[in-house]
C-alpha cells in the first residue's frame, strides 16, 4: 500500500478487520460482514462478497472513462505467458 500511495494511487481495502494495519494505511475501507463459522460455506460467502465489491468498483472506474476505454479495446497486444507462448490480451 505504501509504494502504491507513493506512486499516487488511491488505496482501497476490502476487509473484515477494520483495525488491521493495512486498513489503517488505506484511503477508503470497505468492510465485509459475514458470519463465518467452522464450515466451508461461510468462507465462501466472504469470497463472494469480496468479488462482488471488486466487480462494482471496476465497473465504476470503467464507467467514469467509458469512451476512452472503448477506444483502447482494438489496441490489444500480443504478450508472452509464463511458458513463453504468445497470447492475445484483450
């Protein structure tokens, strides 16, 4: 978080623990509230909540600059993946 903020980034933390050291460094905190217990189902609800929040944040950023983002779609470049094969990034 420190490096990102030095680079001018706005830090958003999605967490269940607002008292965490990372949350203290963030510009904004979004708290996930779930009733987790010893069963796997509860941890899945945290993950679903987290990814739902990330999706909403991403779509919000995209909406703020939609025309510019749409112009960049045709500019997909070929990149190399870990194995060295070329893949198309869109």
